[in-house]
C-alpha cells in the first residue's frame, strides 16, 4: 500500500475545515460588497450635499442676477460688478472722482546700532489703532546689534499688530530701506511712528524723522449719479457695496468731465436655468447610484449591494417624496421640473420662465435654503433627511460602516481560529500516517524475508 503522509494529512485536515471555511468566505464576500456599497453611497451623498450647499450659498444660489457695466461717450473710469440673488433689478450711474490707495512709507539708511539703543517703538494708524514693538528683544542673530531686517521682523511679530502694518526691507543702491505698508486702505490707514521712547541715537533720529511716502493714504471719492449733484460717497475701499446684493469695484477714476459709468442689474435667465440644471444633474446622479445599489435581479452578479435593504430603499423613496412636496402653494413641477418612473428629473425652461415671470419669488419659495439655521423649501427638507445618513459619528452611514468593520474583524478572528484548527489536525494526521507508513514499511520488509526463506 503506497501513500504520501503529507498529502493525506493535508486532504483530511482540509476536509475537516472545508465547511466552516466556505461559510466564512461567503460572509466575507457579503461584508466586502456591503462596504463597497456603503463607500459608493457615501460618495454619492457627499457629492449631492455639496451641490445643495453651493446652491444655497449667497454667492451661488439658484436665482441668478446679472450686473452689466457700460461706459457712455467720454467715460474713462473702469470697474467690475456682480449681483447676488438678493439684488433687485435697477439702473445706477457712478462717477469716480478718485480711487482709494493704501498708505506706504519708507525709512532710508537705517543705521545698525547696539541692542542697548533699542527700546519701545509705537506704530500707529489714523483709525486710532496702535501697537508696541520691543526693539530690545529684536536681535535675532545675536551679534549685539539691531539692523533693518531685525526691526522689520520685530514689527511684523509684535503682539497686537495682527496685520495692521506690514514691514519689509528693500535693498537699494543707497542701502537697505524699511518699508511699512498699512493693512487698511484709505485715510484711516495712515501710518505714523512714535520713536520718542528710544534712547538718543542715530536710529531714533532716523525713525523720528519724516519718512518717504511711497503711496498716499487716500480715500475713494465716488458719486452715485452725476458728479457734484449726486450722492457723494467717501470711503477707504475701491469696492462699493452700498446697494443690497450688488458689489462694484472701481479700478480707474474718471477724467474731468467724463461721462458716468452705467450699471444695470437684471434677472439672469440663462444663469438661473443653469443653476436648476445643476440641481437636476446632482439629483439624477444620486438617484442613479441609489437605483444601482438597490437593483434586484435573479442573477446574483447583477444585484445591487442593497437589493434587499429596506433602509436604503426608503432613502431613495423618501427623497422622491420630499422633492414633490408643496411649498407655499407651489411645487417643483410649477418650475418646469418633472420626474420619470425611475426618479430622473428633467427641466422645461419655457415653463420655468413662465412661472418666474408671473411670480419672481417662486424659485425661493419652492427651493428655499439648505443653510444651517435657515433651512426651508426643497433644499432644506432634503438636507434635513440626508443628515440622518451623513451626520458624522451617529449617521446611518457611520453606524453601518462601523458594523461592517466589526464584522470583518470577527471574520478575521474566525479565520485565524480555523487556520489553527487546520494546523493542529494536519500535524496530528501527519504524525499518524507517518507512523503507519513506517509500520507498513516494516511489514513489507518482513514479508520479503519470509518470501526469501520459502524460496530457499
């Protein structure tokens, strides 16, 4: 009888663990499929919620307005403008008498002096803000002297500065220059230095003297309407936001006698339609993923990861219900959005514009906002429901992913125990069949001896 103890031991040990191993493999495949499905669902929900947030933002929003600037004959000023969803249609004219500028000064040829000649330096702005600079602690390289670079660093790092004034050093043919730039535009940003607290020295003389002005602290002077007869606006910024929902940034002033700039704010039909298309596209992408994940089929390979999962099916169905709700007597269908049997949305722009013409507030009424604390309409209702799934730590996605990880850890432990069981039984079978092989060998040897004796 010929046999291999190693092969026999392997076959018997494998047969012993085969059933449990197949069960673990099946459960492992299900766990992996569930985890992959949850990751796909998380990605789809994340993309959709990001889209909702963008459509709810002040800068984004569903409703779009346009801001168009035009220059009359002889107009020399230039500007750019934008209008948010809250802007009201209207026309405005602007005359830019002068642009605002930010104060910038320079101190030339600052001498290097011993640290002992440092001390308190006060940097002030015209708006009343100020901060102290301790030059006694400004010797960064430890050579016992203060130079322009160390003074600039001390100003930038001074407690209380917080961007009020920025210091830097420019090297020129005549030597290093300490340049101070205000963090505030216009007249209120004008910088002054109080060096009276420094000991008498060349440094005190330099910082206490009149600096070179590189850029004046100048306010913008803008006229809403005609120069001289309109509304005069003086401010430290070249951006004007005094009209609700409208922002105008001026980049060049008018020359004397120039014609005012004309600003027209109007509804942006194409932009509004594009915003709704983004919502439709984002919603359809989510519904497609949900349909794939819950797909049923007799073919196991074609089934979705959650084909029998009531929770995911309920999510899909609930979203369909929420977007069809009535808000203020209106529905998304009134805005030209309809859904097919698969939950896919389409947009009828003609119907959208007809409704907005009759009711300009219809879009805000139906869609509302997804912003925290201001949730309303379709966006608010959908966002609230999605948080049941997406909330960090306690949402359905987080809990389900945690459960899958626990399950996978348990499967790993069961597989390790099964491997140990295999090894123990393999060693036992190997010992038994090796001993049997030895006994059979001895019996064959004895039988051969008897045969030889009989022949003799």
